[in-house]
């Protein structure tokens, strides 16, 4: 019985069969894992490589932007993000914990430095995480603010260092330089998120590829402890730092322009206002200042177009220069012939052109008509001396209606459309067509260079920062003998009369300066309103402009300035800004012809670490802060050229600095001094300082609030001029 039962027992066979099946499945799986390059859709070679391969980006440093003398206008600096370690498992060293233990004390200590409420910082410190960033006030802080935090000796507080773009002069040639900001991108080599600095406006954007350089990387195999495996291949590509760009901007001339524009804009409150200065002999842009503007460090920007190359508007009477030039060049012009000023019928339909003085000035010669800024003179010229096609061909030849090719982004070409007689006459005196400021500057080079037109430039050179070799250098670029020397000479004569003749009745006479002879032409252009399809008719609804050069005999400097819709004053605002800039340039470059009344140009020396007594004989207006005997800071820095009597801010080694008296200072002067003293400030209004929240000689605590008002507003509103 027993043996029969054993004979029929099938359990061993079942077990064996199951074992055999399992073994076979495992064998197949092993073969699959061993032989197949892809397991469950995953490439095992790549998977293994990623697990054992270390890859890191070698970040390229973005190139810097300099002025023509090598002063930094844009550069990379280290910035820091404040982090707090909250994990108690980090332990301690003696009595010093490696994490934030006293959260309330830490929050209170950091609140003033970071400009954040201590309650909000405490909220961050109470989060259930191992570490936290103390933003927004603790993001992107400077080395100076980091040092202040380090001095607090707060346990558990640390910093993450990053690079950011810094503009040491703040609001200074901002539309030329532009700005760059930090972005987060995925690196194609490492597939990791990384922060990069990318240009978004001006030279920073136009030459982003030149400036940003090329990142490198390093790859190698590592063991499970993170160390490089010996005798394994290492792949390394060195980074190539970005190129440095040197502009043609002269920081001293730029400072003249910035100061004058901001001062007059605060008085006349135009929609916009700018002034650009060019070297007449090379075509290099020496300065370009604009209001409104922005500080690229904070990007308080309201408009993203550069007025120099991207503003289109009807230019007005400054175009009369080129209509006269066209008639001169054709050989039909006779300046001694006369015409009847006041009004002129241009076609059979009865369309008329009127002078800005509707009754006219009687019979004038055509030469006189230029100085009088007579529209009727232009209407007669395009009917008698030249025709429509002549005018269009001339304006195109002189560079209007097309881009100049200056090294700025989004340059516009303008419009030269005119067909009917009334449109041709209007185009001749700058209405119904549109131009850009840079086109005017380029065209003026013909007059300054005996008929030869120069291409404008704003980049001086590009230097490879890796080996300091110059890879590009701009040179004087002649575009040809566009008009004859005789034509250019005659235009200089006409422009001289417009500014300097005692009988000239127009606003161009407002642009005379002492010390040198300015020649030029003013303009007052109506503004077309696209909504109403009509020209605006308010008292100051114009674009007031000036195009000129000096000295008369052999022009070295070309200036073009314009202002749109001031609240009052007409041409006065732009004339004050322009004459101030031209007078300062004439003294700075020593091209004055009258030295009797000119002030001395002073190159600021370095006063740092010197005794305060060295200032006794200075011809500058030294504003001394503190009662110390040694100088520890100064503004402007050494090498800057100032005019006798200009302000020089000096900070002494007095540890108890009191609040200075800023009443009467301009906005620019106040900002420079407060930045020098590291005082936080807030500005309300425009013009000059009339009130300050921290009184003179009081202890400086917290932020000072400055209130500004237009100095002499009531007096300036009473000023009058004919606007034409």
C-alpha cells in the first residue's frame, strides 16, 4: 500500500518543472540584459555613462564695454544671494551652530541691511525646509552689502555667489550701452539649468554674440566616491571669454550732455529731449544723452527705442539746409535774387505756403531767406531753381530715406514720399517727410568736410579679452565727395548768418556761445496726430531742434539736438541745453577762439589718502564731507576733466559723517554725493532740491527723502521767443 502511494506522488515532478521554468525565464532575462543595448527603452551604455560621468560647464566671462579712454561703462561683478541653513543636523562647532538657532534675532539683524520687514524674514526662517533663500532683498546683493552681513556674525547665514551685469555710471548713455540681464537656460552639454547674462538693448544686444563669449566644459569618468577614475579619458574644452568693446563715447563730453539734458528737461518737461555730439572729422559719436532715460542697473525704463537711430519725426526747418544745398549743387541758385516773403501760391488749386510770420518781411534775397527761415523762400526754390525729382534725388544722395549703418540696433530709414507741388514745397522745409537724428548728423559731415560725407560710428574697437589683441578698429570712412567744396563753403556762410547775424530774426540766434563761433539752423516742426489726422495746434505742440557745428572756420564738432512738446518755453529749453554743452566742449577740447572769458579746464587728480590741506589751492568747488584730516573718497574720480568752479565731492576719514545740506543741488549732483556716502535715498519731483527729510548736520539713519521743484519755473514761463 505504501509503495503504491509513493509511486503515484507527483509533487517532485511539479517542483522540478516549476524550477526548470523559472530557471529558463531567468536565463532569458539574463541574456536579454547581457546582449540587448536597450533595456525597457533605456540605452544602457548612455545610462551607465551618465551615472559615472561628471560634467561641468566652464563659464565664459562676458566682455566689458568701455568708453574711448578705457573707462568701464558695463562689466561683470560678483553678486550674492543670502541663504539661511535651517537643518539642526548640521551640528555646531563649540558654541557656534552651523544653522540658524536664534531666528528672531537673525531676522531683526538682517531686516535693516536687506531692506525687508523682520516679520517676513522670520516667516522664511520658520519654514519646514533645510535651507531657504532670503529674497527678494537678499538676492543679487553687492559685495558691500555682503560685507555688512558678514560683520553681523550670524550663525547659519551663508551666500551663493553669481555674476551680474553692472553699470558703474548708472543712468549714463543708457540707450547706447543698453542693458543685459541674467536668464536661466538649459546647457546643451550638461543638460543642467544655468544662469547666463544676455543683452537685451543697445550695444549689449546688438553685439551680444561678441560680448558673451563661448562656454567650455569638462567631462570625465568618476567612481562611486566621486573621484576621477585613473587612466580614463578626460574631455575638456576651454571657455573663451567674451570680447571687450570700446565705444567712441567720451565720458567727459557725455557728462556735459547728460547734465544739461536732465537740468533743462526738469524745467521744461518735454515729452522727450536729446542731444548728440559728433566728431566732425571722423564721424565718431562722442556723446548721446536723452530724457527720459533709465538706469540699466534697475531698468526703470519706459521706452525701448534709442532716439538717435529709432525716432522718426518731421524735422522742420533744419531740412532747409539741404534744399538750399541741392539748388547750389545744381548750379541754378542765385542768392542775390529776391522774392516777396509772407505767402506764396504753389499750384492752380490755390494751395499756399506761408511764412511763420504770415505778413512776411517784404522783399528778401534768397540768401536772407535762409537766415529768416522763410518757408516761402523754399517754395520759390523748388519751383524756380530745382524740381521735385531734383529734391528727392538730393535728399537720397545726402543719406535721408535710408539707414546710415551705424552700429546700433533697430535703425529706421524714414520716409521721403512727396508728389504734389504743395507736398514738394513742404518737404523742402521739413514737413510731410520723416528723418532720424543720425541721418542729420551724417549729412552735416558734408558741410564740415568740404563736401565729403562721413559714415557715423559709435564703436571704436573690439578687443579679444583672452589675448588683448584688437580684432576690429573703426576708421574714418568716407562715403564720397557728395557735393562740391564750393557748395559746402556757401552753406557754412548761410548757417553762420542764421546764428550770428544781428538782423536774423529766428531762434537760431539763441545758439550763439562765447568763445567760439557756432553755425547752424534751428527747426520748429509741426506734429501730425494720427488719431485726428491733423497737425497739433497748441502753443508748444512742436518738435524744436537745432543742427550745427563749430568752429565756423574749420568745424571740429557737430551737434544735433531736439525736444518734443515742452510745457512752455519753445526753443529756449533746447537752446539752453545745447549752448551749455557746446560751451563746455569748446573749453574741454580747447577749441575756443576767445580765451578772455573762458574758465580753466582741470584734470582731476587723485586725492585719495592725501591730507585735506591739498584742496586749499584748488580752483574747483570742493564740497568736503566730515571733519577728518585724510581723504578716503572723491567724486569725480581722477582723470575726469572739469571746468573751473565745478563741484568736487570729498569724503574724509571722519567716522561720524553727518547729513550734508543738499538744498539747491540738482538731481544729478545729489545722487552722485549720496551714492558716494552710501546713503539710501528717495526722490520726489523734478528740478532742484528744495527739501530734505534729514536736516543738515543730523545723524544719518534710514533713507533720506528729497523733494525737488523746478527752479525758476515762474520766471521761465515768462520767457518768450517766436518759436520759429
